[in-house]
C-alpha cells in the first residue's frame, strides 16, 4: 500500500510540475498536444506514464527458405544451412550483399523463430542470407563433429572455413561482389567475435564489412556454470 501510494504521489508531483511549467513551453509543444491522440484524457499524464504501445511484428511463423548441405573435414556428415537468396522478376538468383547469421545456443535451423525472423528481416533489406545452426544444437551434432563439444575455437574455425568457401562460391556464381556481413545472436554472437579474430589473423582474410553481435555472453565460463546449475535443478 505504501509503495502504491508513493507512486501515485510521485505522479501527482510530476503532473503538477508539468502544469505549472506549461505556460513556458514552446508553441510547438502546445501544437503537438492539440494534435496528438494521447491514450489518456489528461495529456500531461501521458508524458509521465508513457505513450508506447505494444508493437505487433508481422513475421511469418515459417519463412520459405531452402537448405544446402556442406562438407567439412571436421564433420563426418554434411552440415545443413538455411539459405534465402534475392531473386529477380523471373525468380532467378541475382547479385546482392550477403549476411551470414549465427544463431544462439542449442538453436536448430528449421522451425526456430529467431532464425526465421532474422532471415526474413535481412532478406527484406536486400541481402542474401545464410544461417548456421548452433554448434551446440542437434543440427550440428547430427553432422558428427570430430572435435570436442564446446571447444569454441575449433567450432569457430570450422564455421569460418565453411563461410570462406561459401563466399568464394557465391562470388564465382556472380551472386555477390561485396564484402560479407557476419551477425551473431547470443552464443552465436560470441562465436562471431572468435571468427572475426580468426579472419584478422588469416593470410587470406574474408574482410567482413562488419560484424554485429547481439546479447553475447562475454563471460562464457560463467554462462556454462549457470547452464550446469539449471540442468541440475531440472534433474532434481
């Protein structure tokens, strides 16, 4: 009760302060108040409470992308990637910049909402998009890697070499002539930084146009400890 009453009192003070200073506001502010459809009867309340509404995204549940299977010496079987290319009016692939997307921990290629959203978003922006499964997900494990699960540097090296071959192949086919972009989400963001570091040391670098990471676990050791803790709690 005290907290709720305190919040009401604070809002009242904000409203009074806004009303007291309203006469000194510029004309453009008053014009906005007259024209803007505030969600509250008192327009000054809207400035204190906020006028943001929930934004409904129009992403499809399933993006119609294709799959390609690639080989690598560190994988006993082929690795499945998702691909969404720009096409011309005849439906034929055309030249465009390319984005390589690395998903978060344990994410699979098919049916993953984050992957679907990113593929569609980048495609709408005019990019070719190739998405990789998480090295800790079932898609990657099904390829039977010849390396320890969780060995970040070796996993990143594997993905980096696959990206290199894909860039070379797309350039030979005339699908892109620009430097590629690399985007990673969560654990994929962490792996993206390792890939960028590997590229900076390579004698034949890709030279990414940019590397963008979202919500990367900078302290992966702490992340793994938390995951172990959650697993123990689930088992118990």
